[in-house]
C-alpha cells in the first residue's frame, strides 16, 4: 500500500493549506471524503484501521483503498503542477520560444524565428541548460541557410562548446552516482573499500576537470563528492578551502534561485565541514544562511532540512559551552516519526551524549531505552558507524550507572561483532580505546596513576589536534575526565579549546 503519510510529511503547513484548496476546487460532489482523509493522515497517532472507521463508521476496506488511490493521484498532480509553476517556468518559456520559432521557420519567416531563438539561447545560457541549448543550436544550424545574417561557423563552435559542457555535466553525474553508491555500500552494508584510490581512479576515468563551466547542480555534486571523501578519511581540514571557494562561485550563480534545494544542501555541507573542523562560530554563520534559504520559496524545503539544521545547530551550541540551549533545542524534536530517519536517530543519540556529558545519566538512559530495534535495523537506517557509536555510548552509560552485568555482556558482544570489521578498515584504535575503558571499569583505582596515563599515551597513534575527529575527542574526553578526576563536560570543552588554539 502506498505510504501516503510519508508523502504528506514533506508538506509544510502552507503546502497543506494549498492542497486542501486544490481539492476543494477539484471536488465536484459535496460528499467526497478526500479532504477528510488528508487531514486524518496528517495526524501521527491514527492507524489505517482507525482512519477507515472514522471515515465510514465501519471497516470498509475496499472503499478506503479506492479513496487512498484517488488521494495519491491528487497528491502527485498537485506536486507536479506546483513544481511546474515554481521551478520550471524558465524551462517552459524557452521551450515555448523554440516551438514558436520552428513554426515561423516552417512558414518562411526566419527573421522572427531567429529573434525568438536568440532570446531562448540567452535564457538557456544564463541557467546552464545544456540539453535545451543543444536543441536551440541544432535548430539554428539546421535553418542557417534561410538567414543570410547568420555565421554558421560561429554557431557550430558554440554548439561544440555546449556539447563539451553537457558531456562534462553528464560525466560528473555518473561519477557522483558511483561515489554515492560506494559510500552507501560502505556505510550501510559494511563493505570495505579503498575509497581514496577509487575516487581518484573514477575522476580520472571520466576526465573531470573542475575548471570547466558547470551548472549549479554540478557544483553541488562536486562539493558532495569532496565532502564524502572527507567523511571517509576524517580529513575535513583538507577540503575546507575548496568547498568555501567553490561556494563563492555559487553565491553569484544565476541558477541558485532556480535550484534552492541544492543551495540549501551546499550551505549544510559547508556548515558541517566547519563544525567538524571545530570552527563553531563560522559554522553557525553558514547555518543562518541555510535557515534563510529554508524560509524562501514558501518554505517549500523547510521540512526536508529542519532536522539536519537543528541537529547541527545544537552540536555547535554544545561545543561552545551552551549545552542547556543545545538540549532544549533537540528535546523539541523528540518525535516518533519523520521521513529523515537518519537525522532523527542522530538527534536521539546526540541527546544521550549531551546528558552523559552533563552527568544526567537517568535522562540519558530514558532516551537510550527508545532504541529498541536490532543493530541490523539501525545499520540499514543510519549506517554501521552510527551503530558502533551507539554501542560505545551504551557501554559508557552502563558503566556510569554501575550496571555490572550489562557492561560485561555489551563489552563481549561489541568485540565479537566488530573487532574484525574495525581491523579491516584500519580502525583498531576503537578496540584499543574499549580495552582501556574495560581496564578502568575493572580497576577504577588505577585510572589516576601515572602508569595508566602512560599506558593511554602509548596506546594510540595521535593525529594532529586540529585534524582529530570531534566525536573521537568526545569519547576520549570521557576517559581523560576519569584520569584527571574532572567533570566530563569541562574536560571535553578544554580539550576542544586546546585543539582550536594549536598552530
């Protein structure tokens, strides 16, 4: 059965009001139940059976199914019409110019036809619409013999340049698809891949050159590929100059208002990179720009991005000594369902981390108890790295709560399940860290000794503090707080501040 709720959940409140008006105009009978069904589907606490009974006073499954099908078709028509009106007006205008020009050419009126084609060409160039430009140049070349003022060689040169740009856009799209597929397999299926080698070979294979003229979408795709590379290698410092410089091109790009979804995505990518590089104030600046874009176009994309935006905002607050503000923000998003399941899970796990840092372990456990699915289920929804973080946080939480039996079983289970995988992806330091956590758990009186501190110091190959992953530092802070007998949140902030001031 079509999940109408997932479609409706993408609607803003304004979209919902416009859709109801659309149905009212469309309905020819007063007893049509589509508006009633739509309003019931916006509520989270009703099952299909509940809705059916509210509509028909009994369980009329066939009638309910037919009504759902009609509502689904209305939703698709409404969404398609809205997109045509809001996003493709330029495309439609250009196509009208092309069709009209061809009519004039067939009626032997090339002067008017080429004026229309010139207008179409100018618009298509401004919006980097390479496929449509192909059609324009094709028509201009085909009928060049009818217009003595046309330089056919100039047209052929333009046509070939456009073909090159179009080819680059398509090649980049293929590379983007390949890299995203590889990341998906690594994240959600646990496949082990030499990502950097794959990225370099894929770019070389498709002859991608970033110096070429690119559409807004292509610039977004290129930035995403680079960001994926940073995610896999945990080296966000290396990509920061590139993505910010690339955005300088995007800021003045003529298609940014035509493709607001990609504009918002780009701002999120930059804000996330700055956060991972511990440049929290800069990250918040880009988040403000992101929020401004989310409010544009009648908040069309607001629901799509609100979880990611608020999560990253809260994380920045947390690491700038505004933890209460961070917690209050995310507590407002403890909702049972949302189409962006991955961000919703990240919000819950971040709240658990915040409460542990605040020494409010019962609050942390209350939220953690909501993770009642299997690790395999969470792996499919949020990826293997998320599951590993969840398990590490659970072990720390049970140590703090002195749940001895649970600590023992979780330690054993984690090592049995993930030791081989972590070794294969060269992340043995996770197991090393867990061994130190276990040692502290079994020998708490030894944790403040010089011997243990030296043991910790010699157990890791330490990265440069500026490059080290902020979440890795947060896990290490827990152990360091025990070694120094200091509050966890204070220890975490001190460690982060120190990393920010390293030359």
